C-alpha cells in the first residue's frame, strides 16, 4: 500500500529491516571475506612471481634452474587466475547492467521528487497526513472527500492525481486509476524521462491487474523498442514482469517471460533479470531452464533480495524433486534473507504442501 507521498506501486526489491538482519550481515560478511581472500591470493601470487623472476634473471641464485621455472609458471598462472576473478567481479556489471541497478534504486525516487517539486502541496502537511491516514485505514469515502477538498484548492495538481490513482487502485477501480495515468502521460505534461517511465509502469500494471495482459505486454514491448534509455527500459520490464509473481498472476507468466527475454537482449549479463526469468520459469514448471539462471543469480549477485528470491526458487526446485529436507532448508533460509510478505506467504504455502505430501506418503 502506498502512502500519500509515494507512487501507488511501491518498490518491490528493497532490503527489509525485519527479521533478516542477521542473515544480511552474515551474507555481506561472506561476500567481503570471499573477495578479500581472492585479493590476498592475487597479491601473494604477484609477489611470489616477482621473486621467482628475480631468481631466473640471474640476480640471485641462478642455480634454481628448472624448479624456479616451474614455480614461476605456477605463480604467474595463480596471478592470472586471481586477476581474472577480480576482473570478472569488477566487470560483471557492464554499462547496461550498471544502469539497471541504478534504475531499480532510483527511478521511483527521482519521479517522486519531481512530483513534489511540481506540486503546490506541502510535504508533511496536515492535509496530506489526513489523506494518508484515511487511505491506510481503508476509509475510502473520507479519503476521497479529503482529496476533492484539496483539488478545489489546487486543480489538476499532479501529486494529488497520483494519490487519487492510488485510491482508485485500492478500491479496485482500475479503469479510473489507469485513466489518471493516461492523463499524466499526455503530451501537454512535460515530465522527465524518469517520471514518464514510472507513470507508464503504473498504467501497464493497471492493465495487467484488469486481466488485460496482452495490452500490458504490448505496451511494455513498445517501450522496449522505443527511444528511451536502457536504464528506464530495464526498470519498466523487470518491475512489470515481477508483478506476475508478486501479485500471483499465472495468466501473465507467458507474457512476462517474453518481456524479460527482450530485456535480457539489452543487458544479457544482468543477474537481476536472470533471477526474474528463473523465478517465472519455475512458476511455469520449467525447472531445467530456470535452475542455471537461478544458481548464477544466487552465487554472483551482490544484492540480498536477488539472492533471497533465487534461493527460494532453488529450494522449490529441490523440493519438487523429492529432496524435501534440502528444499525446506533452502526455502526457510530464503525467508530470512528476504522476509517480504509475498515470499513468506508463498514459502509457507509451499512448506505446508510438502508436509501434506510427506504425510500421505508415510
């Protein structure tokens, strides 16, 4: 649920501050330790190779001979391996992937900032607090009346329009919500590319929530084939595809897979996109294609939410294979990594189903 000061669709890939704190520290500590070891090995190999080459040049103990040659070759090989590992880590985010990471961390924030700047409303004002409180408490009639009062003072205020769209979405009046996003996307509004991408995402979400999956997919594909920068294309594609999982839209899985595959054409090394594709493929029952994507995402992504979601779906794969003990352990660990409501609900449902299946077998 979005507050009055935010756009209706909240960021869905953020680190939770709840019970996963210990898992996050452990995860981050392991990543730091792993790459610290690689760095130390690289420096040690460099020093060892330098010493051996010094021996081989005849400046000290030229009798080392073939043993020195072997040791130098091993040292250089170790240096090359460690350097390659570090280079792979550093270069694991080419431009498109770096842009994608930046986008998922900032597009909504930049769009919200522009809304606040262009609005006549005062952030934190009593009126906004009342609207937020009414919406949080599902007092929709009171919330609508408060919004109309503000519209009388500030006609067509863009921030009020987004709040009104959020209210319509909560009331399941998705047609009215989509109409507002269409209004904000009209050419007469001179928005930044960030805001237009965020508004388009909400419009496409409304279409998907109305079960108009074809129109939602078509709109996304048109955007991906358009002139927007890669940052915003990946932002819209990943967020929209993830909606199929987070909001349980099985009828949208096929279209979501096509969207993510198209996005991967733009950023083929994106671990986040690979994890998203792997998750949707698991939901569709395609474990064979999904598993390597999820394993790569889990082992290489520096983002805990990526790893938590990937681990959950890897656990589902293992459990569905009959390895219930391993699957349960992975799913439970995933919940500690990323304790978001949708994942916890799905994980608990999966654990319950496995428990029932185990009882029937026994």
